[in-house]
């Protein structure tokens, strides 16, 4: 589905008003953060942090390396 949106002046900035159907599809509401990700075709808007995968991989490495220490701390 193609959603046509307009730029609107909000204070000294410009903003995009997203249709209610698109907000429901993204499962976002007022106050949630969206990420604007540049792509070769333009701009992708996503509720998912593109840097989260790297953070999760770093956590997995740390968890494996310090498994015994974390287990002792959990007692």
C-alpha cells in the first residue's frame, strides 16, 4: 500500500504526518521513536533500531566469555 504524506511546518522544523493505518501497522503511537534509515532508493522509516543487532552480538560474546562469573553473580 502506498501512503501519500505531506510535509508540514511544526515550529521551526518540517514534519511528516503518518496516516493512522500506517501507525497501526508499525505498532507505534505518540511518543515512540522511529528510525530514518537512508537507503539507495530513499529513506526507510522503521520502529526498529538498526544498531540493535550489533549490540546483541556484543552481548552474546560477553555472555559466553563471562558465563561462569555471571552465574556466580546471579546466586
